[in-house]
C-alpha cells in the first residue's frame, strides 16, 4: 500500500502467494504488505466487505494473499465498526480496508467491554 513503511520485525518476509484462487471476500484474512509484493511479514487484515480489487489479477497487479477466514466472531468486528459510523460509511462506500495492528508477540491482555456483551 502506498506510504506504508516496513518496520523492523522478528520474522523474514513471506513470498507472495496471492495467485492461489482465494478471494478477499468479507471475513477473509489476508497479509498486509508494502509496495514490494514479497514484503508481508507479521501484519494482517480482516476484510469487512468484499474487496475483489485486492485479489491477484496479474504479475503487475499481484493483490494481497488471503490465508484464512474468520469463522466465528465477525459480529465483534462489525460492532467495532458500528462505533465509528463515518469509518463504516467510508469502508462500504469506497471499498477501503480497515487497518489495525494486533501484536503477535506479547499481546496485551484482553478486556471485556460491557457494551459488546449480550
């Protein structure tokens, strides 16, 4: 993505595997990367809307590699988006990717938000 800078990481970059037939559809999980297609490392994103424009289309438009899918808990991500209505309207109106960072090494403890429980 334009403007992204690769941070110092603990892991070697992963070769791009976006041409495996998996699509950046809602609830899919894909590797984040810089403009270098082979720079994915420890960051990922969850697609909150269908983002077919992020799929592989050619070597010059390599897309973003999908490697998983949210199978349970998508309603938590949706609820988080509802707390930011302007962001949600931008995402749906412009097919943008919502970016957040989740540390994989020494993650902070999880807390329960009473507004999110049923």
